[in-house]
């Protein structure tokens, strides 16, 4: 099957661009109201073509089925400071009416064997095109900064070793995953202190900026 990738990926690119603005807008609304935002920052990407092809081969997905069966061609990531913020973000996403939630995968309560933790929400998002509305699947990953740090490092190593980690690296990654988990726990314990400090810091910065 021959795919015109530019044409195929165009609505995915549009969805990522639109959702980045919408999800970043949620953060801005918290800031405007002067309350702690459960969202620290948002990123988004369209899966590169070689990764789509690799995943299709690995998961036995025929190319004419990737639209329905590959849920993360369009992907957004929402990073949070604290583990409790993840729940709040998920609730905010559930309340929205500009998309429909298709599936939720909680890899926080049950982390993956690799040590990976994150909350995944798959949505069906309507993109308006000149040929009418097209609904596409988008995966939103919600995670803390510590979970993101670990996943980013593990992802690069995975790429280097193609999933076949030497035993020592595998052990270190497991220990790093535990350390990231403990870091999240510690930060949750001193959450009040951190937030007070952040309010003082942002007031001081505002005062300096208006001088
Ligand atoms: P990329 O480069 O991030 O796009 P599967 O791929 O079989 O694990 P499935 O069914 O596609 O799982 O859904 P899942 O696990 O909900 O989401 C897959 C995506 O989650 C991955 O995309 C990663 O982004 C992330 N992820 C899942 N498990 C791990 C892990 O152990 N380590 C890291 N670093 N990320 C993980 P892709 O396609 O793998 O890659």
C-alpha cells in the first residue's frame, strides 16, 4: 500500500497544533487567576514516519488500519509538578466537550514492567477540514516532571540498545525509576512549602518587571 504521508499526516499535525494551544490555554487560565496550575508545561508531536512504520511492524498493524489501530500518531504530553496534579488534569480533560475520551490507561497505579509511569488518555478529536469533519485518535500522556525525566532517558537508551538493555543498565534504570518515584513522594510531602515559595517568587518577579 502506497501512502501519501503529507496528506495522511496533515490532520494529525492540525490536531496537535490545535490541542497544544487549547491545553496551554488551560495553564494560562490558572495563571491569570493567580492559582497554582496543575499543568507545568505542554508538548506535542506527530509521530515520525519511521516510528509509525516500526510500530506497525512490531504490532502487526496493516498500513490501511493504522488510522484506527495506532492511537498515538498524534501525541500530547502534559507535565505536572506533583502526582496529585495528574488527577486534577485528568478531571479537567474529562469535563471538556471538544473531544470524546475513548480509553484511559493508568500506568501510575500499575507501573509498566520497565518502570514507566504515566497516565494515558486516548481521545477522538474532530478536525475541521475543507472536505468536512475528520475525527482522529490522539494520545495525551499526563505525568510528573520526575516521571518525564525518567521516561525521556529510558526512551533514548531504548533507542540506542533497541530494547535489549545490558543487565547493568537495566538494573540502573529500575533503580532510577524507584528514585523518581521517591522524588515524587518527597515533593508531595513538602508541596505546601514549595507552592508558598513559588507565589512569593512570582510576586517578586512581577514587581521587578513593573519597575
Ligand atoms: P514514542 O517514540 O514515544 O512515540 P506499547 O507501544 O505496546 O508499549 P501502546 O499500546 O502503543 O503500547 O500504548 P501505550 O503503552 O499506552 O503507549 C505507548 C507510548 O507510551 C509509547 O510510545 C511511549 O511514548 C510511552 N511508553 C510506554 N511504555 C514506555 C516505556 O516503558 N518507556 C518509555 N520511555 N515510554 C513508554 P512509543 O510508540 O513507544 O514511542
